[in-house]
């Protein structure tokens, strides 16, 4: 099976552990443990693109299989929806092409990638934006907890490495697009095609 740069980066993201400092090594693994304070958090999704997007959740397993984790929801321009995301899983991604099935999820597209992470006594969600070569949409993510870092790129063609994965070789410079919100369950706002004024 021939994997694209996007699939290679997706595997890295699915196995990445976030430790509580910037520039962590993308090759560490997440620590997994059961939580007592809930099983899901909300991803509030807005479609600011000029055409519809079909949003849904997928997971890349440790065996490098793509699994559909939710029913696709079609958003017309300006519409929004809330997706319940599992807190305790790694290798998760929110896609805007969910109606195209699992095979299409290996293709370049705007993705919000996330997964459970723990470090010592703290726990939360590791996350990043993936806007690999061939992606046309921009994307932004804003955690509900203001202590956690927001990310935004209005265009994948002009996106700082600190804001999104645009090339899998970014792990050689410390994976600056990765971040973690170590505040337990936290909701996120995700926008497809954010305006340039919403960049961080």
C-alpha cells in the first residue's frame, strides 16, 4: 500500500504524546488511562467555506487502519453543528469530507487531529491542525479553556509552522504545530475556512 505524506503525518499524530512544553518529540506515545469525569467533549464546528462540507470523526488505529467514528453531517455555508468526541482515544481526526468514506481520509484535506494525553498527574487533549500539500481549505481551532492555545490558518499556502502541519518533515524541527490542553475535558470550536482576521 502506497502512503502519501498526509498518511505518514497522520500516523505520527496518532502516536504522538504531548508533554507539557512546546516543541515535544512527535514520536513519543500517548499514555492512556480511564477518566472519571466524563467520556466525551464537544467540538463545535462551523462551515465558513463557500460550499458545503461533510463533517465527521475518524480514527487511525495503531494498526494503521482508518475507522469511521460518527455519522457524517453536511453543513451548508454558514451552518454549524456540534460533534461529541471521545475523550479517551488517540489518533482521532475531524474531517470535512466524511461523506466520502474511510478511503478518502488519506487524501490531503483540512483536519483537526486530536487524542487523549497524560503526563504525570495532568491529563487532557493533544491536538493540531493538518493542512498538508494539496489541501485547499484553511482551518482554525479555539479551545473553550482560555489557558489553552488556539491555532488558525486562513490559507494552507501561507501558514506558519507553529499553526499547522503543512509538511511531515516538520517533526525534524520539534513538531511546533502540536500542542496540548492539560485541563481535563475541554470543548473546542473548529472553523473550516476561517477569515484572515481570525488568525492567531
